C-alpha cells in the first residue's frame, strides 16, 4: 500500500487542515509536555511510516553496531592505541578508567540513520544516554488517538513502539548486573536544571513511579554523598539514570563532584557508565572503517560495517586508506570536498558540523585549517551518505498547512543492545536534530 497517499487522503480541508485543528494539536502536545524549550516537538500532520521488512534490516544492523561498540570499550581498556584512535582526552581518560562495577557501557544508546529502499546508513552512534525516549512514546500515543489514525487502521495493520517500559527494564537489568539488591531500587534522573529536555525527565519520573519504581529528578549539584550513600532530596539513591553528559561533568567538576565520588566508590549504579564515552565519539566510526582495527570484528561484521557505516577518519596530516587506495588525507578532503562532512569528534546537536557540498571552497579550506590547529583527535572527516527526503504537511505558528519536502533521520533506540523504537526527526536543512531546530515525528510500522 502507499501509506503516505492513504494517510494524506484522510486529512480533510474542513477539519485536520484548519488552524483550529493544528492549534488544538499543539495544545495537546504542550499538555503532554511534548516540548523542547518553548517549541512543540512536532509540526507536521502525519507520522513517518516504515514496513516490518524495513524494521528487520534496521534491527540486524543496529544491534550489531551496538554489540561492536561494547567490544570496542572492552578492548580499549586494554589497548592504548584504541584510546588514541578514538581521540580520548586526558580528562575523559581519567573518567573512563574508573571501574563502574559492571560491564555494559551503554544501557541506552541510539544510532542516527537514513533509511532508503535500497540502503541503510548510519551517520553516528549516540552511545551516551540519548534524549527522547519518553517524548517518542507520548508522541506516538497522541497520533495513535487521532481521528485519521482510526480510519487509516481500517486498511492497514499499524503498530508503534512503547519506548519507556523497555528503557526502565534496561536500567533495572544494568542495576542487577552491577550487583544491586534493592527491589525496587530508587532511581535519580540527573541532569542540570534548565536543559530543554527537563520535561522529558518529568515524564520518565512519572512513568517509573507509576510502574512501582521510586524516582526523583535532580540537578547533579543537589546530590550529596557521605562516603557511603548518595542522596537526592534526602532519599538514598541506588541507581542514577545519568542524563548529564560527560562533557558537562568535566566542565562543572564542583557541581558533579558527589556524583563522580559515589560512582568511583561503587556506592551507586550509574547508567550509562562513563565508559560509554568511547563508542560515543564520532571517531568510533573511524575505528570501524579502519583496516588496522579489522581484528575487532568477524568477517560478517566487517561486511555489515562496509554496508552501513560511512568511511570516517580523525582529521590529521597523514596518509590513509580509503577503499583500498592509500592517499594523503588532506588531499582527499580538498579534492573531494563535495563528498565529505567535517564534524567535531565530541559534540552534539549539529554543533560545528560542516557539509562540504554546501560550503564554498574558501570556507572549506578555512574550516580544515582551523580544525588542524586544534589538538589531535578533535575533528573527524566522514564520507557523505545518501539521505531520505519525504513531503510532509507542515503547519506554522498561524496554523497554515503547506506541503514541505523534508529530510528524515530515523534513529533507532537500543536499550542494552536491543532495538526498542525510534527517534524520528525532520528538517528542511541538511542537518536533522532537535537541538539545532529540527522537529520530531512519530514512527509507525505499517503493513497492508
């Protein structure tokens, strides 16, 4: 079936395409805390659709990459070459060497992907407590209750992933692996107050409490540690769902001192562990695509990486292998500018990303020059990948609906390495992320 055409045919000019309807939909999102700062998450009137066949190939590839990520963590703790290849800084090195008391580095992770009929490519691996699982489920629930969905389901089998329960299950599984015995444990969701995703923490807290797991949301500066028990709001904490980023922990050592001290003392289970930083680095894909590290993978895994992971390298004035040919890396970057993306090795939200095919020659050269002046391991060069674009009915602040051609970034969540749903983002630019102004859309699996 043509799911897009079938859905669009259900949008009535005197109902769903009116300013009154779009205003009511936006209000429903605000009531459900589906906001990023002051913006509602979704400004389009249809979901993203994928098939069960699509989901099967996403599951196979994404779960394999997550498994390799865990293997890279274990290997890097024994191999300095891997730490250097990942671009780990001195401050990060100290944190990743703290024993977390259990092996799973990434309890929650996410791969940013572009799904096309004949290809699936990952742009990067967010291995450090990615945002959005609560927003994702609640947005799916909202769309699942709309009138067009009821009519749409008469011609199709339609399902979506509930991402909150498997996230909680993964957190509790990591707690048990750590050796925790509290049943249930008390959870603290920890990040700095004022972050635009704070409403999501509240959604997760409410869902966890409803499931029978006591949970608080707090700023890392509000945590206390007496050498034996980490506390938040006076309550002893068994498990920290760490949403504060390692970058922020390093940048704010005083505010995060009690969290780090309790983690180092083994007084609390922290998920994700600090070691998740290793596959979170953009240079993780450089390790996967470098023949020097092929020993980390089986032949089948190397074939999977070749099919789904773009060629990536830490930017440096060196010679490198690219598809069987050795060349100076900078010569490749300059000669084939329209085939490359320049990215910070350790940023998020699209910060600092430059698309070579959208940059003028002098802009690209200046960006390369600035990147080379930074400490080694700060930037990566990555091959361009095919992206997906679809037309969506989008509404503006005045409620007017127009058909917009938009980039679609489908990002599968992995909870302890298992596919659990999707953060799906739209953008009218070459970058698709909510932080830099993109929007979110619910994803539904559809079969005729």
